[in-house]
C-alpha cells in the first residue's frame, strides 16, 4: 500500500499468447482414441451474433440455449451409436442395484403400512362414535314420539269415556265400529271353554239323540271286524295270564304243600 497517496499498489501481469507452444503442448498430451471411448459431440446451433449478445445478459435464455445444445448433442450421439450397432435402450429384464438396501426399503414399507393402519383405525373409531351419537339421538326421538302418541291416545280415551270429546277428536282417534263388528274372531281370540264346547256340541243344529241307533243302523254290520272286535277285553287277570306269570295256588293247596315239606324234614 502506498501510504503517501493512500492507494493500493496494483501488480501488473503480462499475458503472452504463444500459439506455437500451446500447439506443441497439445500434441504432447493429445491421445488418438476411438470415438466410442470418448463419446464427444460438438454441436453448433448457429445462433446469430445479435441474439448471442441478448443471451449474454439474460440467464433464462442462457439456460434454454444450454438445454437445446445438450438435447441436440444427445440425439446426435444416440444416432451415431445406433449406426455403429451399439444398444442405446435398457433391456426389459435388466435389474439395476438400488441405492438403498432391501432392509431399508422393508423398514420404510412397514412404517407406511403401520401409518395407514393407524389412520384407518382412527377413521373407524371416529365413524363409530358418530354413528352411536346419531343412533342415540334417533332412539331418543322415537321414544319421545311414542310417549306423545300414547299420551294423546289415553287423553282421547278419557274424553270418550266422559263424553267430552268432539267429532274431530273421534275422527282423529280412528274408531270404526262397523269394521270391528264385521271382523270375525280369530282362533287365538277364542277362549278355551268356548273352543271345547264347540268341539263337543258342534256349531248348531239338532244334538239330542244324535248317537242313538235306528233300524237301519242296527241291521248294518259292515263296520264289524272279527279281528278287532273278537279280542278279549283287557283286564288285570287277562294281562297276567298273557304275560305267563304263574297263578298263585289256593288256600288248601298251599296248606298241603306246607305239610308235605314238614314230613320231608
């Protein structure tokens, strides 16, 4: 720093453009390899000079120019490889090694599945709670409506008994006496005593002397069957005899047997 003038000393560098030396050096390091080993492609988009000046001050236009240049270069390189007979597309059965291991991906999958299960469980619980609340609300409304209907019916019945009801209340109560009279009683509504009497005596007509014989019925023997009507009557004596049980001897016979046993002794 120049303290006297307060200015920094600037170091000057002399630039030398020695073309001969540069070419000599290039030949020393240059290698003559086939194109397949280098894959270098030169692209000339032939952009006008005026447009290049505008691109130099616009970053977006610069990026678009680079993109076009790379796209054209890639197309030229693929076309050249195809002409040389090299494959340019990956085969369908090609398996490349992933950056992340299978164990890592397995852990990621398990974590995603667990999150999904937790989410589904939470949604299910929330839905069930809403349904329970809705069900309780509906049940409460139904019970309330039933109580109101029951109360209204009881009030109408009380008014009918006291004779204090109007024609409108009778119409709302929906009583149809003619239909009630015309409706026949069902079997369930008939009591047992009534049912037993009807089965015994019938539903009307002559009942007296219904089972007595007449001259025609006395002479009619078509219903007689010797197989049925010739059987001995069932009695305790006949049943014992049919069973083959020995008959008990009489009193005299028992005394005689007893005396014979005494003599033998």
